[in-house]
C-alpha cells in the first residue's frame, strides 16, 4: 500500500548503523498513516450520519488528499533519511580521524617508553662502569 521505501530494510544502503532511528521512523510513519485513516473514516462516518451518500467527487477528493499526504510523507522521510546519512557519514569520518589519532598517540607513547627505557639502561650502564672503575681503583690500592 505504501510506495515509500522501508528505512529498516537491510537491503537499503546505510541501514547497518541506524536500526533504532529506522524503527522510530517506521513507528512515526505508521502513526501518521493511522491518523490520516482515522480522519478519513471520521469524514465518511460524518457523511453517513447525515444520510448522504459519499459522492464520486468527494471520494476523489478524499483519495487525492490521501495520495498527497502519502507523497508528502515519502518526500519528508526521504529528505530526513538523506540528512541522517550525511550526519552519520560525518560522524564516521570523525570517528576514523579520532581512531587514527588514538593510534598515533599510542605509537608515540610506545616510542617514548622505549626511549626512556633505552636512555635509563645507558645511564645505568654508564654508572655501573664508573662504579666498577672506582671499585677497581679501591681494590688496587
């Protein structure tokens, strides 16, 4: 009945990371269609209570309103989905940049630890040589 694509459909691109948003869009779309149908039924009931048959012009008008509403909802959903996809793409790009920065900081930390360890080892080796030299001098005396 609805020609709008189902945003929760896994075959559509960009639906891997937004199931909660797609579910919310589905619920909103269903609620809107229910409300439209409720209003349409209300108009039909009102006309039935007045014992007036629904003429063809009024039927066409109701169907026209239903179609216009369906197309409007489809257009708005499509626009919102595109906006969401752009936002998700920006977030994904920022996430990639942050992950790269974290990797770089981790690599820098490891390099700094290695330098500190190497410098400390050289310093201790130098001190050990000096202590041995002093010990050799003391043992010769």
